[in-house]
C-alpha cells in the first residue's frame, strides 16, 4: 500500500525514541514525517511551524467570517450610545 508523505524529511519511530531533539532538528524548522513500518504514523512539527500554522488557520477563519458579512447592511452607531 502506498502512502503520501507531505514532508521532505522522514525518520523512524526508533530514531525519534533514540534522539527526539535531533529528529526535530533534522527538519531544519520544517515538519518531519515519523514512519512506523514505512508508513507515516504522524508528523513531528516544530513549535514555531505549529504556531505559524495556527495563525494561518485563524486568519482563514476570520476571512471567511468577513466574506460572509460583506453584503450586510452597515449600522452606524455613536460611541456615546454604547
């Protein structure tokens, strides 16, 4: 059975157990696919890459909300009324 691997760097579960920080460092800031019996089991993602991914997802969600509201009527208010 073939599997799509979405990274350029891979490591085995054994390599990850032997040297976790070295495995992360091997990705040079990018995710590392962790393989179990030559199939991807999970992706080891550095904290900075994960934070950037979460920021991007949040931006996409906010853009979707803004796009959904783009044709709504504008309601003018005064700060004193709030």
